[in-house]
C-alpha cells in the first residue's frame, strides 16, 4: 500500500533547496580540493583541504551526540585555524593523507549499509521502501535487500579504486577520480538503479530519488527520537 498523505509543499521545497545547497557545496569543495592537490594552490592549503572532511565529520558526530561537545569542537577548530593563519605556522604537506577523506567516507558508508545486512536485521533500502510504501511484495523485499548489497559493493570498490590510483597512478588522475567524479558516480548509480527498477517492476509504484531521501531522513529522525 502506498502512502496517500498530501505532501506539504513548503517543507518539500525547503528540503529540495537544502539538498541543492549540499550538492553545490560538495561540488565546490571537490573542485577546490582538486585544484589544491594538482596545482599546489595556496601554500599551506593542502593540509587544511586534506583534513577538512574528516574534521567536519568529527564535529557533526559530536554535535549529534551533544550540542556542547559539538560547539566546543567547532570553536577549537576555528581558534586553531585562526592561529595558523595569523601566526603563519608551517604545516606539513600530509601528502600520504590525501586519499584518507575519500576512502574513510566510502568505508563509513559501506559500514552504514552493510550493518543492516546482518542476520535478523532489515536492510537499509528495505526499510526506506517500507517507510514509503508500507508492506512490500516478496519480490520487492528481495530486490531491496540486493540493492543494499549493491551499494555495499559500490562503496567498497570506490575505496579500493581510490587507494590503487593514489599508489600507482599520477596524482592528477587520482584527484580526478576522488574529487571530481565521486558525486557524479553516486548520482549515476542512483539513476541506473532507478531505471533498472522501473524496467524490472513496471507495475510497482516507484519512489523517486527525492522521495527516497525524504524517507531516509524521516527514518533517521525517528531512530534518533527512539534512541536507537
């Protein structure tokens, strides 16, 4: 059974705008990271761009756990950044850490999807589909579990390819893959899965990309409220 609630247009527009801003922010960062990694950019900027995603993840995780810890981490990072810029402190190049943010984020997403595939658990994509449609036919249940596996394989391959390119390929080649192609490849994965799903199950009411994102956010919000 599909959900029949009338959508609230203003919140949907706000969510769409928020998603667009996130996508533009990610693209902007990846473009800057590619320029800094391949051209040298501003002296001292490489370490900051290398560590930025990991520091953002750390602050976000602390913020989710405790507003006080999150704000403390943000203030410490800002004070440290201002001290580095004001005192012109020398920073190591940290070249070996260039692939760390890309690989760590892919491995975290692999873990995030993969942990729901354990015995006795409902896979993540299945949970999202149930949230949107209610009860699912058996073939859709099986398909959504396989899609969860597909995302695990995808993130595992992304981490592996990034590692191999960084070790064996020139730095610009790795940077193009890790910084410029990451988001387009994810969107291509979404589009390919959606097209296959429509072809494979033409008589099923399919959720769009934005609907799936909204359902995922609602599930995460409910999970936080319930303390899971």
